[in-house]
């Protein structure tokens, strides 16, 4: 599914949301409500609010093929929204800098 970013909102086909033939605007999750950086917690690494679970741990689990449900079972203090926020935080970081990748 191709997404078009429009004013920090995503325009997606409603088919992706379960309705045929129409477009819908989805507001992105406000990751700042879920992700915190505190020098006294996990050496200042980005963590999900109220936990010592680093965003990188969530991303590593997703990259390894775990489902959101499996992550929630392993970390019951998290919510589906906090996992979405971790992904949104990572997406934001990729917009902020360029990382060279060797070919």
C-alpha cells in the first residue's frame, strides 16, 4: 500500500481500513505522548513512558518477526498504542538524518 504524506496525516485507501473504493485520512500517533528520554533511565536511551523498555527493544522484536500480540504478551505493561508510538518515533528519526548504507 502506497502512502502519501499530507500535512503530517496519511491518506490511505479505505480498502486498507475495510471499506472499498474511498480514501480516508488517518492521523498519525503522537509518539511524544509515549516515548521519553531520561538520562537516569536506561542511560538516556529512548524508552516507552513509565517503563524501562527501550524503543530499540520493540523495534528489534518487530524486525525479528514477532507480532504485536507476541510483544504485548512479553511486555504486559505496554499497549498497542505504545508499540505504534515506538514505530512512529523510529520513522521520525529516519526523516531527521541520513544514514549511509554500503552497496
